[in-house]
C-alpha cells in the first residue's frame, strides 16, 4: 500500500463557517447594535452551529459582529478573536485569512460584514458578489482544501424577504449552479 503522506491528496480538516453580522439598527451611530431581530438571529446561529464542532471564532471589532457571535461563544465557552477592519479593506481580508491559516485544523466561525465573499476569495474560494444590504441569513461553509468545490451556501434563522436581485448567486462554474 502506497503512503499518501506528502502526496497531492488533500486532508480537508479545516472547516470555516462565514456569516455577515445579524440585523442592526440603521441609524447615524458609527457602531449600531443589533435589533431585536438581530439578537434572535444571533441565537439562531448558535442553535444552528452548536454541534458543528466550532473550536474558534473570529469577528471584527464592531459591536454588531461581536454580538452576532456572542451566543455561540457563550454556549461553547470560546473567547472570540477580534480582527480590526482596515483601510484599505484588503488588509482586513488578508489578516482574517492569515488568522484562519494559523487555525488550519480547527472548525472556525467568522462573523464579518457584507464583504464576507472577499475573505472566501482570499482563502482560495470563488469570488462571489458582495452580500446585499438586506440579506442576513447567508451561512457559508468553506473547506479551503477543496477550493471552489469546498464552498456551500446555506441559510439560517428567520426567513427574509430577499429582493429578486439578491435571491440567487450567479453560476460559480460553468457546469454547476450554486444557489
């Protein structure tokens, strides 16, 4: 029997769940908190991922991201790692991807913003469109070792009234439509 050690076979050990923060107030505050609906969605996220094997959590510094992750962090007794957003934004995407690479054997939840697709791309996944402002229910699962084939789009929490423009992702590959 031939050893696979050092071969090109992948070991898809790391799983990364990525979500945009839950619903937040739309007001003039620089860092608005979650609405009641957002707090319920954060609880739904904890319920959805409670048995997924999450061992690490990464958020941005914004209250809405931290509060979205907090119910799961409390349940699993995990202290989230905070990665500040940066200007230009690409620095934040790189810093988050680098932190995820250091957690290569973990199952990680990343709570970010409408730019979650940029983190997916930074990790070798497909470049998806930015998440629409009205969408909070996207839950992406990425297995980086599988590249494009390692991305699954799920939904969690309350059903949203998603506009037709935001309802479907475009074809990621010519032979398969991920929706």
